[in-house]
């Protein structure tokens, strides 16, 4: 299994997703379960042996993406068996704008 690593931007995305779902649903428990499902999907990506996801060279040369429940998980494969989560973005957001503002991603 690859090691899973979250960038600070991906960690912030998860916090913002939690806050949004908690506010929209009125339930911290629903938000916790949804955020946990996203994290579980990320671990699933790390466990699978093949290269997954859609290449996203228009955003970054090594970036890939995979949809999950209305969100898009952006990640890259790094040397040493690491799957790095770069961003987790709601599917309707302006992805180009998010990556233009995030020089470290």
C-alpha cells in the first residue's frame, strides 16, 4: 500500500467541507461521516496498486483527479510509494481558479 499524505491545502479543504456539511445539514455527525467517507476513499486510492484517476495536465503536469460524491479528489503519485492528496474540491467550483491561487499544489 502506498503511503497517503495530505497537503495543507487538502487538510483545509476537508475542514471546509466538514463546516459546510455541518452548517447545511445542521448536524456535526452527518458532517463527520461525510468527511470520513472522503478520507476512506483517499485511503482506498492509496491501497490500489495501479495508477488511477484522470490525468489533469492542464492544472499541473503530475496531477490526477477522481470524482467522489459531488467532489473531485486531486492527487499525485510521488516517488517512494506516496499518494499525495492535493485538493478536495466541490464539483461545481472553478477548479482553474483554485489551482491558480494555490502555487504549492
